[in-house]
C-alpha cells in the first residue's frame, strides 16, 4: 500500500512540474529578454488553437481526479476498509493521472512544433531544470527533427 501511495505522489509531482512549465510558457511575454523562447502572437494563436481541446479535457479529468481522491479518502476513513474498493480507487486515480500526463506531454509537443530552434533549445533546458533533470545539450541538436 505504501508503494502505491508513493507512486501516486510521484506521478502527482511529475504532473505538477509539467503543468508549471506549460503555465510559465503561456504567461511569458516577448518583452522579457532573460528568456529567448518567448512565443510571438502567431505562435501563441497556433498553440492555443491546437491545444484547446486538450486543456478542456484536462480540466474535466482534474475534476474526476478530485472526486476519486475524495472517494479514496472516504474509503480509508471508513471502518469497512474494503481493500478491493480501495485498490479500485487507486487504479482509477492512476488511470486519470496517466491520461492527464499524456495530454500534458501532447501539449508540450504542440509547443515544440511551433517554436524555432533557439526557443526550443531554451524551452527544453528550462523544462529539464524544472524537472531536476540535467543534460548536456549539444549545440547542434534539433527539436523539430
């Protein structure tokens, strides 16, 4: 049981970091010279058009996830302790979190598709830093290959 809770917490942490990166990207402006991967209006419009359905689905999934967490809490707080129901809740939570992760990764790929090489390199560097992943980036690497 502790292992499953650890996995759930780990996945939640991963999702939070990915969502934070997407949020940072969507709130930046071209006026900040500290970051060279800022999106221009055309890029923002294309990304918003392609990722709108994904964002709406994630909002729906977040609601379902909150309900499942509440159900799990209620099961753990009851005197019954029906392990089958508890495992079912954990499985459902896992499935929803996986779908949110896949949607978030899809959104990140949409961002990459509309970035130029320099924006993409900076984006991946910052993404790695936010995820505590360090990688020596080859200056000749291409994000859009």
